[in-house]
């Protein structure tokens, strides 16, 4: 019996109900190992890039923009997206302003009145949301899915959606495929490598106020993040696999591939197994089999 380590996910709750003690697997490790199995790399160490909406990390925070040096038996987090404040859990996946305000709260000179009008949020409610963000400064995430939510809210003027992923899908659909322009995402070295999105969102705000076309802003956002992914991956001479629901975004994947050096390490793309949670069980079972069958 294998489950995710998040105690509130359905398989974990079902295991408790059935009074079973499952083998628990970290969410993003499973995404990476699914990609390793896809490319017959279970006997190798890889750099796994796990970009999704939500997954519990070993530090107790919500991950989702991770670079993991991994084998089938374990992993080390070597890079991540810069974290930001996010409150509301599942509510934040349908109310995109929560992600956006968490991101913008880290910028200087934000035109808050313009943002409230852009998202069609009444002033009183907008002020309440800002106070919530300030009060929950310790509730942070590195989720790439939520970062895409923030970008789609700003570029499309979109706040409420009926299900997770709607904003990013709409954003992908309007990208200008003829444009190779990119916003600047900086890769910095801290305790781990980190992709800093602050300059990109500052550029995005400036473009929005200048009246730049949404399709151009959308492609600049995708291309900038893709360039940062490639730049960070260059720090490691390891085969690379992509996993997590963000990599259902074909424009984003193709932007990464177009920037990947042919002389660099191999890049393993999702194929037979879906990169989202639909393929998660594959990695979970491979991890469990490898660890259970290892002599202690």
C-alpha cells in the first residue's frame, strides 16, 4: 500500500480508514521517478525538475517549483522557485488574486489601486485580502502552478475560475508563437539555487500599464521562465527529467527544448506517462519497490 506523504490526500485518508500503515512517498520525488522510469534511467542519478500546483515538502511547506538531484531511492533539493506567501489552500486555486497578491507583496511601488481594478475586486475586499497576506507571511509556497496563476491573473485580468489550472491554460492559449522575447528571471545562489521571479513581474507590471499586447506578455513570461530553468539546470552535469502538471503546458515545454543545448546532458520529456498526478502512481510504486527490496 503506497501513498503520498500529505496526510490530507485521499489515498492517505483512505489508508487511515482501512487501518493500514502505508509506505509513504514524497510527492515531487514520485514525479521525478516517473520520468526516470519513462526513459529507463532508474539506475542513474538525475536532475529532476518537478513543477506543479501542490505537494508537501519535507520542510513542511507546499512545494511545486523544485529541482531535485535524485535517484530512485532518495533525493536532495538543489534548487527551487523563490517562495511567496499563499493563503487559502484549495480556495487559492480558484481565486487567482491570492497567488498574485502574494507575489506582488514582494515588489516595490506596486500600483495597488490599478491591480484592484484590473481584477474587478471591490476596494474593501481587496484591502482585506492584503491584510490576510501580511498576517500569514509564514504560509509560503514555491509552487510553479500558483506562479502561473499569478501571471494569468495579471495578464488576463482574471480572478475567479471554476477549477485549478484554468488561468494558466488560458494564458498558454494566447502566447505569441512568433515571439522569442523573454522577461528576466534571475538565478541566484543561496542555500540552494533559486529562480527569482521579482524582476519578471516588475517588467510585467510595466508592460501592462504601457498597454502591451497580452499575447506578447504571455509569451515573454513563458520564455523567461524557460530560460531560467535551462540556466539553473546547467549547474549540474546530469540527465534531466521533467515532471508535474505544469509540463502539460506545451508552449512552456517547447520553449525549454528550444533553449536546450544539443551538447548538454540529455533532456527526458514526458511521454507515455502523464506528467501530472495521473502518472504519479508509477513513480510511487517504483520508489516503494526499490526501497522495500533493498537489504537493510
